[in-house]
C-alpha cells in the first residue's frame, strides 16, 4: 500500500543520529576473504623433523607434532610473489642458504597461513601442528605469513582486512592469549611460554612492521589479548 500524495507531503522522517548510523554500518560489515586449502608437503620426513625440533629446542616429549595454540604471530615473507613465498615453505628440509638458522635444526620454516596481496588466505598447515616460524614460541603459536613486506611490496589494505578476519576466527576457536608481530618475539624471553634452550639462538626481525601491528591491534581492541611483556 502506497502513501497518497497529500500524506507524502506532510511526512517527516526523524534524522538518524550520526553515531547510530556508523554503528549500524559497522554492524553490517561482512568482510569474507577467499580461503584456499593449500597444504604443504607433510610426509614422514617433515613429521620426524618437527618432533625432533620440539624435543631438541624445547625439551618437550614430542610424541607427535601437535601444539596447543595460545598465541598468533604475524609475519611477512619479504618475497614479492605468492609463488615465491610458497616455494620457500614447501621443501621439508631447510635449504642450505638459511645458514643463520641451520644450526638449530634441519626442519624448514613454514606457517599455518599465507595471505596473498589481494587478501586471499591460503591454509598451509593444520592449526594444531607445529610450524617453524618463531624462535622460542613455535610450540604454542599459530603463524600467519603475508606475501611481500619489501619497500616495493608493502602490505596491502586487503591483507590488513584478511589478517583481522583470520585472527578473529582463530581467537574464536582457540584460547589465544597473545597477538604479536614477529619483531616482538624476544620480549617473551623469561616468560613461561618461552622454551628455547639455546641462549645464543636469536635472529633480528622487523615483520610485519610496527605501523601494521599498531593498526591491527587498534582494530581488534575489543578482543581480550594480553599486552606483550616488556623487553627484558
């Protein structure tokens, strides 16, 4: 039933307060990235190397390669393409070029997720299987890598949105206590979660950038993550 012309002329619509309008728009946000299952090779060799890493680096019994996630670590690959980034993770054993971490074990680096520059999320490993991505914390951390991170390939807005979406999904499924950037990992030395046995095994990291972490934390301040411990 439509309004008669006379009624339309006298009809007054109360203005919607600006704050309520903003909240309504935010509440209707339905960002949903494309998620692709892209499992890394995980045969007997990688399983054995993972168990060995857990035992040697952390002193854990490591009857299997499983972990209990309590932390999410955000990274960038510093490789400009998806194909190049995947190629860096696919070998089961660490390439000889990674002499900086070769002494700590033959297991290749990897992550649970890789986010391309268009925001596509690639699921590389089960969330409860250990990936080698963060010294001292692999036994409890889910790793999220982002393609790029070089001056020529800074992280994109699409990657930012997909990181936020993915972190929220994971925090809803696991008892995640901390969200950190890779560059913050040494702040956990002396923390109960820190299990690295070699005091000399450290690398310097900048991923995924202080600005990216500041913005991602600001966008998820509604989640009860604990603050990063102060650097010892």
